[in-house]
């Protein structure tokens, strides 16, 4: 019982580390977050930013990566 909980916590910690690493590395890619299709509205004291095109691109890349990993692990 405790072995399973320990393994799950280690897996969760490793997953969070990898996700954090990806966020840091993706933030350094030039142009990512400023693609055509990203919405930016600036007014006097208000800024709204929604990286729509960036979210779609990252979702597509992650979907392809997860599908490739699933096929390799079969």
C-alpha cells in the first residue's frame, strides 16, 4: 500500500519537473507567444493577452508527441 503511494508521488514529482522544464524551455523559443492569431488588446490601464495560435500549436505538438510515445510503448 505505502509502496504504491510512494511510487505515485515520485511519478507525480517527476512529471511536474518535466512540465516545469518544458515551460522554461518553451518560454525561450523566439517568436513563441507572438504568433499571428495571438490576441493582444491594450487600453489605457488594461491589457488582455490570449495566445490562441500558440495554444493550438503547443496542443498539436503535444498530441503528436503523446501519440508517438503511446505507439512506442505498445
